[in-house]
C-alpha cells in the first residue's frame, strides 16, 4: 500500500470516529430557498446516517430539496493571542453530505431506530422498540457521498 492510500485511510477512519462519537450534529438544508440548519441526533450505519423527526419545516425542506449536510465539531479550545483581534480555536470538525431520502421500508426503519436507541439509550436497546414505533416514526437517511475533515491544532 502506498503512502497516499494509508493517509487517506487514516483520515477516513478519523472522520468515521468523529461521526460515531458525536452526540449531535447540525443538519444543513435549504428551506424556502434559504439556508436552514438545526441540531439533530443521529446514528451511522456504514455510509448512511439515519435521523428521525416529525412533520414540520425539516421534513418539508428535505422533501423539496433532498440533499443535506451534517456537521459535527468536537469541543473547541480558545487560543488567545496578544490582542483581541488575534484569537483562534483548536478543533476537529467533519462535514458529510449527500442525498437524503425518507425511509419507507419497515425493516430498514426498524434497524435505523434501533441504532438510534442503542447510541443514546444503550440500556433500552436490548428491550427492543415499543409497539407501533416503526410505523409512526418518520425516519430519514442521508447517503454520504462527500466527507470533509478539518483539524486545526494549536501552533
């Protein structure tokens, strides 16, 4: 394996770890022709990021423009310079984007919701989903086709 391939795999692994460890991310989309971003909970399975929601602005935006991005940032550290204008941050961030679709298949919805429960309420995951949860929950899938990782270190 060449050096570039190894570096690409290292970066991909770092990005996947950040996505998996993030408690939340900001979903960016277009709503009524304008940018719209909201914090969401999510779970990743392979190259797909699942999230859920109700019938509202997010769902309307995704139906109208089925493409979105999700940004996660770890806890930034303020780097103060000599003056008030000389300030920076050390951080890691990852941005993923791709087409979004509403999940219709009951089995896929069940797997997505189980992954969400396992991520946020691991102790409840073993109990399974409550009756009717899959049928009544609106689930979305972001199919990741682009990944951008940024690491800004203290220098």
